[in-house]
């Protein structure tokens, strides 16, 4: 399957969400409800289902996980390098730095599923399960500069809870009943389509009035530097082809829309983060095919 054919369905759904948001009168409450349905209910079902039913072999996936975590740490370090390089108004850097290392799980799992079916979904779900707490801690720290309440925030994260629950269920040797597995499978399929539509509905290509150089830096780190690091490190480590592709695709993901929610909730610069998320998502339409081609 060509790279264009692989990526087109996912970006078509993002475009559909963008158009539906702008040419319907369903209102912001409707789209907020869709986002919550996916984030708190359908997407956790996908993560639990993927990790609960696939046999783990950490001997073969351990290096991939280590490199993924290492790439996240590189993103954190490169993101923080913007502080001495650029002058930014208060809460501009603190709000935007998370866009240098946080990732869009919806797009990641959609591409992984198209790339390698259940096997690809499970590998990406494993990376997400380990990367979510690290990226969340780094993002919250940037905004509050303290760890108070951080463990409580992580314990309430539905993506982390679902992945940990699925792994525990799997490692305990338990098996999902057929009827439960079929139900979770339907929910998992719905989560990818609705999640991508919600990504498109949330695109906001405005709000960049200051700190343009820093915005370019954050986007370049996320879409160019991190996938390059993942590709070089993965090839050096001799990862199997599928694991290398999953690692590079994870590193090349645009920023998660939840970065805006965190910034707005914690008194940050929401419009600035919304622009970074949207611009990165649009630009990833051009960068993702390049990285996928290089990793194949």
C-alpha cells in the first residue's frame, strides 16, 4: 500500500471534522460532548482492548519502548531550550512548551492500525501507555513548577488507566469473554473515526500574535527533530521494520488537542496553544508521509 493511500483516510476524516464544525450549526456543546465521549469512554476502550488481548514480549519490544521514552525526553529538553533562545510574554513559553513533546494519540493509533492492523495498534498502545505519564508530568510541571496534585492528575487520566488496566489484565492470564471482546471492538473502531473527526473540528488557525519564532521552534522540534531522532536511533538499535515504523510515526505525531485543555484550565495562553496544535496538525499532512517513507 502506498504512503498516500495509507494516510489519506485518516486525514480525510480530519478534514471532514473541520468542515462539519464550520458549516453546521451543531454548536460548541455538541463538539465538546463528542470530544469527551471519545476521550473518556471510547478511546480508553480501544487501549484496554488492544493491550488486554495481545501477548506481550518485552524482550522484543523493550528497546522500542526505551527509544520512544528517550525521544520524549529529547522533546522535553529541546522544548525547554526555547526559554533562553526566545523572549516570550508571561505564560507563553509555559503554555507552548508542551507542544514540543506531547502527541496526538488518535492519529497515532489510526495510522498504526492502517499500517499493521492489531499488531500495529498494540505496539502503539504500549508506547502511549508509557509515554502519557511522562509527557503529562512534563506539561504540568511547566505550567505550575511544582508537583502538587500531579499523581492525582495522572491517576485520573483515562488513557493511562485503560492501558495499565489492559496490561494488568493480560499479564494476569485472563481472557475477555467473546461478547465483551466484541463490544469493546465496536467501541474501539468508533473511537478512531470519531477521534479524528474531533481533531478536525478543533482546528484553530488563529491566535498567533506574539512569539512567532518560538512557535516555529516548537513545531520544528515536534515534526522534524523528534522523528529524525527516532529514525536514527531506531536504525542504530536495529529495530525490526514494523517497530521502527511505529517508533518513527509516534515521534512524528502532531500535538494532542488536550494540550489546549491543560493550558486553559491552568491559566495559560489557550489561543497560542490552540494555534500550535492546529498548525502542527495541518503541517503533519506533509511531514508524516516523508517520515513514513523513510522508515519503510
